[in-house]
């Protein structure tokens, strides 16, 4: 069976390449990327050094030293690695759901931890309580991890709470849960950010003592559940 | 025994070639900005390229060497001295305990690398010694080096035969030629190269760009914009050291060692790996010009640098054998 979606492979310099699907936020495209990521992880682990699964792209970073040893004469490393990727494309198991986990994350949506919940509610003509209810009703997929160590891009959020990001980034506290467009995410560190902050989780998205230090993975399913200020502080 | 930082520099960190295998968790590899100079410094003292080095910026720190040690400095020339006496770059130096390593004037380059035969005792975080400033992990306590920090050495060696009497240091009589620095930066077209219209493509290739003051370990922003109106948006996708991103207003930014793992700006070009060391040695205000190259050229450039380092490593290990004894 051929790979389910049209794709292109382009070099990202002389030690990486990008497999691009259609540039669109779509759960099926993202699932195909994650399935491809797992496939390449299993089959090409000895020459692939790193990968970044994106919304609808997979960036593959290879180790030139290791790949050179196997490469046939007369072709570039890029051509060689591309051909290995191409060979794997039809073998990607798009129906692979075995790696999907459901992770439940507590969020305190009370004003103290939700500096932008009123602005967002006003902009969408609903109450802050409705924002909480809608945000915690959804099941989201982690499209990708990027931006900061452990920052999970999740979505899609209910249209009634979707709001484009702020034009000017503001300081955001670690643990803050935000909305940008149809995406939701959690800041693992204090950082400037443009997302509308509607709550905060006491769960560490980045734990230096853990190995690996990041809990969430691309492809995880996420549910948020509301907790009180008291529960947050005593978590 | 150890080395002690006795004066702060502007940004001096422990680095190695970087932390690979964690980009899917948003953890960028970091690592040395100029991997070739760091590898040369390491090779000169008999180390592998993976060994931790001190990456210095100008003005740089001062070090008190608290035991006899062998060091080599490569990359930027900040007029290194031992107890006030100039010492050469790209040449192994054996220094007596109590010596002070200091830096004076900025002559050339932007980043220097200090490697020690004794090897810095830095704990690994996720397989690497590189300092991750954002996570405050890796390197020396996750931070830039500060006055008072004392970094232990892993080994000690006896240099009695070549450090006689009250001589403060000995420069070993072999050196390597600095690799040729090309003023044009070899690049390959990036995945979104065709998002540029013809005038932008032309400007990219013909314009002389200035590295702006927004130039640090995360990225170099270039001053001169190219014609570009962002009509499309890229959904966040993987980036790399050397990725040239095109910002909505037409400005270009070259991602450097501490770049974020992903980004949503079009990746119009990618600096060839072998051209990154020269780029990393550019100061703000430097002029650069891009030159498109073929994949074969880029791969070969990197291979040649790796071969150069491998030959240097073998030669130095052979020469070091009779000079030193581990205690």
C-alpha cells in the first residue's frame, strides 16, 4: 500500500532532510507523520541521529560519519538517505494506534492563574466559566513538541474558544496553559509568549531529574480537568 | 586538582559537540558554535572531539591553573597570555601550577576554545556536557562560568622533563595551520527556497549582508532586508544549525547552536556544515555574502574538515606519547 498522502523530500543542508506533506493543520496528516517517525526510528536508528516530527512534516537529522560507511559510491548522502526513507514510506502503518496514550492533566482555571481568561471570554462573548468548561471538555492530540524543551503543541480547541495569538508577547509563568488560534499548549518554563493564558497546571512539563525530562510525546492524547486553587497549591 | 575562574567574561560556557537524540522533545543540541576550532584545540592536546571545552567570548574570563596542565587554544584570537607572557594559538602549551591564563585584545574572530589534556570533570546531562542556558542544565551547573567557579580536572600528568626549574610554561614545538576562512558563506537552497520571488532570490545571492548586533549563540540576524511579503504561513517544522529563516518583513536570520528545534518561518537556505565554523567567527558588524553550492560540494567540505581533524588527532597522539606520563 502506498503512503496515504502526497509528500516531498527536500534537503535541509548536508546533514538533514525534511519530508513535507501538505502544509495544513490536520489530525490525519499529523498521524501519518507520527507513524512515519516511528517507522524510521525502528528501521534507520543506526544512521539517524535525531528527528523532529512537526504538524505535517518530519525533519530527519543524520550522522554523516555513520551513513558514509554504507553509502554506495557516486551518490550524495542526501540521495542515499532519501532513498532509504522512500523505501520505508509504503511500509508505514497509518493505522498504528498502539503508541497512543491518554494523559490527563489538572489545570487551575481560577483568575489568579488565568490572566487572560476574561479577555478571551469577552472576545468570544462567553463567560470565563464557559471557557473552562469548553477547554476541559475536549480531547486533544499532541501534534508536536517544539519552541521550548517540552512545549507541546496541542489541539484542536473548540471554535468557541479559539483566538489568534497576541500581537505583543508578554512574560508567561511556567505551567501556564494557553490558547493560540485552534491550538492549546503548556509553557514548561517562564518565557515570553503570545498565547492567551487561561489556567495553570501544577504538573511539571519539564522535569530535570527525569530521564527523559519531558513527559509528553507527539501523538499523545490529552484531557484537561479543572482543579481548585487549593488543590493547585497542595498538588 | 582544578582550574579556578578568577575574573568573569561576558559569556563563557562549557560546550562539546552537542546533545543529540532529544530534538523530538524540544531539547536543542546546543554545543560549540565553531566545531572545527573546538576539535582542533582538543586534538592538539590528544583529546577526542567529544571532550568538553571552554567556549569564550570577548571580553573573556581569566583562569588560575591550580595544577600543571597542558592546554591548547583555537578559534578567535583574544591575545592569550600566561602570567603576562603571550602564548600562541593552535599550539599545545604546558603550564605550571599557579599560572594565570588571561586574555587581552580582540584581534580576530568571535569565539575561542580552550581544551585541556587533563580534561574537565563535567557531568553529562543527556549524554552531553554542553551548557543549556534555558533549562539551566548541563555544563557547569547549567550556567555561564562565574568568578569563583572551580572546575576539577579528571586526570593529572607529570611534565617534569619538559617543565624544568622555575619556567612557567613550555610551548610544544608543533603547530597546525589554521583552516582557510572563506569570506563567502556556502549555502544550499532550503525547503522553502521557492517561497522567495525572483527579486528576493537575486538579492539573497547578490547582496552583501551585515551581521547585526542581534547576533548570539541563538542566531545571527542580518541587517539588510530582501524583498518579501509573507502571504503564506509555514506550520512549525524542524530547523537546524545554519538554517536561514526569512522573517515576514524580509529580514534574514541564521540559526546558530542554541536555536529552537522548530520554527514557522520559511527556511530559504541552509549554511553548509563546513561553512559554519567560519560563520561562527564573525562579529556583529561583519559583512557576509552567500554563495549557493551543490550538495556534493557541501558534503565534501564537511568530509575534508573531518579528515583534517582525524589526521591531526593521530599526529598529536603520536607526538604526545613520549612527552607525558599519567600519574
